[in-house]
């Protein structure tokens, strides 16, 4: 029987039999030092490329979340500084027209612009309403931005099908008893039932990380509450969404009257 010898328990058993062939050893013997160095360099380069790709991915994530954090802080600072806190008689219909058109032009000048049919259904006898105009203008901009995003999403989905789709945003104002109603109604993608209750929460967003802050509707709701109002949502997935704002004009008028008396 031919003798065998082990180097250690973790290594392979090799034979001293001169007729036994070890492919690994033969392969190594067949290579000169230069060949081994070249193979080593190739392996090192592959490993380096893999590390660089990982670093690039992580840097993109850091940039993405950093940009979102910057937008969140900016939005919060704007909200904290916005307005003088003074409620003044404001031409509601004119304010709505001005800032809806501003939101539309901003969307058209930005990334992925879409064509939107904007329909104003504004009750004529609603003229001056007690508002903090600078704050309420942010509400209008946020409502329009959400509508444009929802319609862009639907347009992208419908674009893969043959059915026609025309984005439309309708803005309605009307006086109901002691309140003024302002409604922003779009025919966009709608909101899924599972997340409808979460959309007013701070930092909650259905948009991609680099696109949304999750503060738009939260700040909008906060501003409306500061006016003593309320915000309701009606939505149907695939059909559209309506955000309905109720502003108690009577209470605000009384508050404004008391302020004017003090002045």
C-alpha cells in the first residue's frame, strides 16, 4: 500500500505516489510568476470595481435623503415664518385665480410638465373673506401641486393603454350658511383606501424619497385649522380626489371686527 501523509485536519490529503496527479498543483506549476501576478491583479480590479459601485450607490442614497431633509427643513422654516398672523379681508376668488395660475406655470416650467384643463367655478358674490392671505396662498399652491402629481401619475399609467385621458382640475368656491367652501377636485389617480387616513400625518408621503417631503398636506391642514376651518377628503382610486376646505367666515369676521375695534 502506498504511503499517504496529512498536513493538518483542515487541509486536503495529498499522496506521495509519483503516479498521482494533483490538478491544482500541476496548474500552479504550469504558471510562471508573471501569470500569477496578472490573475491576482484581475481579481483585485474586480473587487475594487465592486467596492466602488457600492460606494456610488450609498452616495446616491445619502444625497437623496440629504436633499429630502433639506426640503423638509426649508418647508418648516417657511411655515414658521409665513404670514404676519394678521387676519385681513381678502378677495378669495382673486387670490385663488392668482395662485392656481402661479402653480400651473411653475409646474409647466419644472420637470415632467403636463397639460391640464383648469376650470374655475367661483361664486361671484364671494368677494372679501377674512384670511391670512400669505398663509392661505400656500394652501392653494399645495392643493394644486398634489393634484398635478396625481394627474401626472395617472397620465403615465394610462399612456401605456389606448384609452384617452385629459387631466382636469376644477376649483369651486361657494357660501354655505356661515362658511365658505373651497374645493380642489382633480381626475387623477385617486388615493388608495389603505393610506387615506395617513396622508395628513407629518413626513408621510406616497412620492419617491427624492420628490416629496411629506409635509405639504400636514402644513395645509395646520393652516386651515389656524383659520378655524377643517379639511375633508373625498377620493376614489382610479377616478380622482377632491379636497374640500371649510372656512367659518362668521367666526373670522367677528375676530377681525374685535381686532379693528382694539386698533
